[in-house]
């Protein structure tokens, strides 16, 4: 009974159907019918003109975007627990050609304008220190907390005042929208975001993620960088078909709501054990090593997350007997 990551969830049946429907001869790379529909589909979704690119991983989506926003000799402000810092094996530096991650603190992996300003003010404006060129946030964060639109807008205003580009890691942006009830537009471009990754693999996709550009003038550079990075698949229609299937009729949001609801089921099982409020589809609880062993002995799979903490992640298909069993097991600790 696996609750260690939504990356392990099954592919949604409608995605499988879309892949099968794309299994015919068409133009190679991104010249096909499905890839050609992405810009329009995402522009409609966000309510503004965007350029959209499929890639196979969230790491590639994040780091290709950062490479276009930050030169090799500058820095990217982010939380010290951000995915681009702790889970991407130095990929931001690799893709940017050397840009430095400038790490910030903040509860629940959230950063604030004050956090960012305090760090920036310590950087001397001379050739001996790396100057920041961008700021990156993750929504929902690595601890399952959701930035509200006002929080994103405050960071966007800070970025504007300091002349910084603004990147959003949206691996779980669907869960953030479902959890906050706020619009994609308000959580992104209206708040000043220049580029973002839009996660689909965690939300019912197979191997397709999207890189969204609100600064559409960067599209030509991203196209070259995607090819140079080895992410221009010759049969990209299969990735585009997955994304379009999840966008159709709001399936991406329905899936996220289902995952979030499953997380709430776990949160209600032992509210006194919660390390963080449950705002998306990640649940962090306090548990001793013995209690964690107890849960594993019952067949549950999850991550240890530091001393005395464990993490459960729910997915779009989590509702059912396994979820109820886990809730009961947590309540019975």
C-alpha cells in the first residue's frame, strides 16, 4: 500500500486512451497536431498568451526555464529545502552553465519578501560576490503548504523592485489550485511569474510535463535549449497528447481535488500528530521509529522525513480501502 510519492501513481485511463489515439503517423518532434495545440490550450487555461513546451521531467522544465532567466554568472534565490536545491542533483547549475542557488530559510519551505530582502541586502554589489538574477518558489511547497495569490504577488512585487526574474516550480500546482480555490492566473502571471513548470506526472500523466512561458519572447531560446539538453523527443506527440487529455474538461483539477481529499482523510485520523497544516496532498506526521516500523509491518510504504517525522503522499486514485486502512492505522498508533 504505497503512499511514498504521487510519482508512483498509475496513469489515468483517459491519458492511456489519448496515447493510443496519438499512435499514428504524424510529423516528428513538435510539429505534430497535438503539440501544435498546446500554446492555445494553455493560453485559454491561464487567460493570457503563453508559449508551452513539453518535456519529460520536472527537473528539465524547471532548469530549462531557469537557464533562460538567469545567466551563468548570477544567482537564483530559493528556499534551502526547494526541490531545485535538494532533489535535482545540481541540475540548475548544469543547465544554466554555473548559476548559483542562493538559499533562504522559512517555515514549511515558504519564503517571503522579507527573507529575500534580508539575504539580498547582505550581498555586496561588487564583482567579488554573485548577484541574484532570479527568484524561484515551489507551489505547493516541499512540505505541502500552499502559497496564496497574495503571497505570490508580494514576491512578484519584490522581484520587480529588485530587477529579478520570477520562476515557479509547479510540480504540484494543480494541488495548490485545488487547495486554495484560487485561479491559476492569480497564482502565476498576474502575480508576476515569468516562467513555470506545470506538473502532470504526479497528477495522472505518464511521462509528460510542461514548461510555460509568460514571457513569450523567450520561446526561441527555450526551443534551442530543449534540443541541446536532449529533451526534443522525435515522437513528442505522445507527450502532448497526455497533457491535452489532462487539460480536457478540467481533469487535471479533478485529479488534484481527489488527491487533496485523500490527504484530508489522513489528516483527520490524528490531527495532534500533524507537523504542518495539510493544504495539498502531502501529510507529515510525528511518529517514533517504533511507530513507523509498526505501520510498515502492516504493509504501508512511506518516507521517513527527519527524526521523528514521516511523510505520506496521496494521489488521484488514493480513495479506497488502502486509504481507509492507513487512516485507521494512524489513528491507532
